[in-house]
């Protein structure tokens, strides 16, 4: 039982790091001028995107990570 709890705690920690990374990325992207372009990695390929779509993508990933974290919190 302790191993399962430890695994859940590790998963929570990973998700919290992921949430924080997305929050930082959104903050950094919001500080760029709108005329700049950003590169977003999808699989092993980088795609050039405008700032708005890069922020939207990061926000979607952030929401997904937060939802997973909330599910883990409810399960424990």
C-alpha cells in the first residue's frame, strides 16, 4: 500500500512541475511583442507559430495537467 501512495505522490509532483513549466512558458510568451514568432515542439519537430496560438496551446496543456492533478487529488 505504501508503494502505491508513493507512486501517487511522485505522479503529483511530476504534474505540479508540468503545471509550473506551462505557467512559466505562458508568462514568457506574454512578455514577447505580438510581432515576434515562437517555436513550439511537437514530437521531434519545431513549428513556427505566432504568439497567440503558442499561448493558446500552452494554456490548453496547462488546463489538461491541472485536470489530471485534480483527479489525483480526488482519488486520494
